[in-house]
C-alpha cells in the first residue's frame, strides 16, 4: 500500500545510485557446514541443550524428517542473531476487522505503556478510532509512543497529529521528507514499513495491516465486491510471551536510531512469563545492515524445504536468487505455490510481478491469483512447520531500502492454521496455467516488459 506515492521518487534516487541497488549474494553464506546445537530461550533465559532437544523433537512434523530442524534453524540463528524463544501464545488474525478489534482491546487494557510503529496512519474512520484510543490512554497515565513513516503518511495532514502531541503522546516521524526538519544522515529512500504494536511489554502485534479504513471489511464475505468497496485481504499476529521483549528491542532501536526524544521511564521490559507453547523468532531488517535478515532467512528456509513452499505475497518482484531457490525447490520434488494478487494498488508492481510468471510456470511453480479482494498479506509456510507473518514484501524495495519486521513461528500446530488459511485463499483464487498465460494479450506483454525495466526501483 502506498506504492504510487514513492515509486517515481525512489526510481529517480536509485537511478542516481545505480551501483548500490543490488541484493548481495547470499548463497555462499548458506553452504552446508557443521552447526552448533540449536539454542532456545525461555522466560528465564537460555534453556539447556537437553531442554532444547526435547522441544525441537516435539516440533518435528509428525516424525517426517525435514531440514527445517536439522539444518535451517542453526543456520538461521547464525544469519539473524535473534533467539528462538519458547513459551509464547500466537493468534492468527485474518483481515482488518479482526485485527483492529484485537488491537483495540489490547490498547484499552494497557496499564503501563503503548509502543506503536506503522507505515501508514490515515486521517479516516480507522485512524481517528486509534487516535482517540491512544489519546484516552495517554490521559489516563499510560505512556504512548508512536512512530509513523513520513512517506507512508504523506496524505495525512499534520493537524491529525496535533491532538496526539497535545495529550502527551510521544510522536516520532520517521525520516521526515521535509528537508527543513530532516535529521543528520537523512535518506528519503529508506522507509519504515513495519507494522508493530506493543502493549505493556507483554503483548505484541505484527503483520501487514496499516491503520487505514481500506481494511474495514473482511475478504471472505458472501457478497461479491464492487470496484468501490473492494476488501483488502491481509494477515496479522497477536503474540504474548517472552518473545515480546525481542520485538520491544526492535522498537527501541528504531526510536534511538531516529533520534526520538527520551522515552518516559516505564516498565518496558517486564519479567517475562510463559504464555503458551509456540516457538517464535522476532526478525527485523534495516537497510543499514549488510543484507536483509528476513530475505536471508526466507532463502535459507526455501533451500531447506523438502515437501512444500506456500508463499502469499502482495508485491512479488523477485531477484535472481529467490527465483533460483523456488525453481530448485521444484526440482527437489517440493510443492511450490505462490498466492499473488489479481487486483492491486500499484499497476507497475502488478505488471512487473507478472513478467516472471512464464519462467516460474515453466519450472513447475504453481501460481494462484486471489479473486474478489486486494491481496496485501505477506506470509510463508514451509514443510508445514516453518511459518512467517510480517511486513516484508518479496521485492527489491523491502530487501534493500525498507525497515521491515516479521515473526517466524515454528511448529506443526500453528503450521496447520497457516495451511488451512492458505487453502481457504486458494478456494477464492484462480490457478494460472502456462497454456492460458501464453495466450495473454500483446498489450499485457508490453506492459510487463516495460514494468520489468523498473523492477529494482518499485
């Protein structure tokens, strides 16, 4: 969401910096080599090797051998650095209404602080709803800290934030596009695309949903939508447990990096407590790193897949390494399926994505296009036991320029929920066949070729 606002600006900047617009090759970092035992962390710190082994054994997929647990987890820890944390409860939230209700309930129950980070916050019904909730909690003594992206909220009038400021909410604009208030080291092409809400250091929300009324309706309704009221299909998570501290660290790091005003003293890192059985890893990526941690993690998971790779993504403009990983997975006998949009809010990305269809379909990758909704979700399910939900699109912008955030959830129970959701989406989707695809119009082919030229900068 929000691609048309920045595509031209991003393209101009990247053209000027062409030499820097490339994704570093990750393959050498993913060579098979001896790895130390996977280390898990719980509410009271690192678990023993024996405790970790017992939990990992429980997570195995019905006894079926999979490299996800033998090779990938240790490699992922080496790539990302953040721990695998046990003792969490994870709730899958589908579409805006369910997500907003869960977020609103958490905000209303806040006792100490609320940390919120979003790419888009609009001055509409949903934006006003959340502004009112945040102002109310701030006035009740709960400290509210809000980060919003300057480009993502470019259409939101500054007057929208005045009541928040006046109530005492600590508001931070990420990379202001106004050069008069730009911070040292300002780079307009770096955007905060994260969607993160943390309440009292005990509950965290992560996913693809911005604060906007476009999410007001669900995507699995009985009535066929019109062009004027096309629902948005998205996925979010509500998490409780020790992993919330890892997401809190990511919020704090962004606040400090953006030179936000000192945060009021609060209990930002309360004593963690076990809330469930899920194993979760928090992953945040930023353009200041040598490579995108989420990108490297996903490549590692795909390269380790043995049975299935199910990917749902709104903006699919892959680089050569991701293309190769998907095609090589098919050669290993893996069932590779991509669930992509049939409708879009970015025409350029839409046609750039479709320019890869022939190559993927020819390699045996199955492509489905979600009907009757605008697909905005960013999820993946691998071998039924490795799942991720977050803000990261599979395109060059997310991998090179954006601050992104994802949760990786391990285990077959949550994997079964993700699988059921993927199947439900497929029921509302159309399978793209190679024969039909090659019969598309000349006009569509020309648009794809033109958009492909801009793939690096969309």
